[in-house]
C-alpha cells in the first residue's frame, strides 16, 4: 500500500510497489506485456527496461510505433469510457520490471489523486507531442534522417556533458520497421554513420552526440559513403 504522510498520497510509492489492484511483473526480452486484440484490462508503468509497441495490419504486416523507456505508461486505452480490446502489442526489448495497474484502480487513482493525475496527464501530452513529431518525421524527412532521429531518441541524450550512449540491443529489422524502410537500407546508413564517426557499431550501437548534427542542422557530408 502507498505510504501516507499527513494524509498525502505518495505517487512515487504507489508506482514502485505492489498494492491493492496493482502488482509488479518481470518480463524477459521478447516477452509480451499484452497482445493486440487482448482485453484492455490494465495499464502498465515501466519501472525499468526498454519495450516496443507494434501493430499488425489485417494483411499481417507488422510496424513498430514507438519504443518505451523507464517512466513510461503503456496500455492507456484500457481506461477509456468503454473497456475494449488492445490496439497494439507491447514487447520487452530488454529485461523489464513494470507495475501492472488494473483498470478499476487506475481509474480510481486518476479521479481521486491530483498529483498522480497531473503526472499521468503530463505523460499523455508528451506522448501526443512525440507522436506528432514522429508523423512529421515520417512524412517529410528522408529515411536516413529518420534513422538518425530514432537512434538519438533511443540514446536519450540529456546531460550536456554526455558525448556518447550505448543503446539496448535492437535489430536492424526493428529499426527498419520503425522508420519505414528496408533492412538493407538501414545497414547501409548504419555503415555510413559509423564511417563518419557518428556511431560505433559492433553488435551493440554506441551513439555519439555528433549525430545530432544530422537531425538538427542537416550537416551530412555531400559525398556518399559506400
């Protein structure tokens, strides 16, 4: 149960512990939180790890919508006015620890606890802005620039002093799905970025801050690297 101090609700305590209507779950890489078409009965809060959200078309084609990181919620469709089915599949990319919050408890805490509802609203707004940015990226940018943006988002550069970040293990097929191109094109761009010094790539991808120049300033050398 969450701790109370002078009657105050402790959001951090709620999100990091088991309690009424919620429990901590552990997932291994490639294990699913839920699958498209399942009953939407709970929201998940990612305490640690990385996961990806995918959708499958009626023809069987799979596309990755977004990658999740620590502090993200997923499965928010379960708190719609009328409970329905999952619109997507969420799968662990790395080992994950998550809090599974059942629909009734999630609805209650949003209604009754203003600190929590403010946090959740902030997350939803940030996700909406991210989805708009992803759409603009998909519509107007080259696949090379889209790949650079995805790598930077996964690297999560925050501290100005950070010069490089090691990404969680992710396949070129997944990267290709995320930017709407082929694996061979991703391989070509990855080799190009490596030769230009933007990344190191030997099984795991290490992103250098210099890759920001591709996204922010279009500073890509004119010559094509074979």
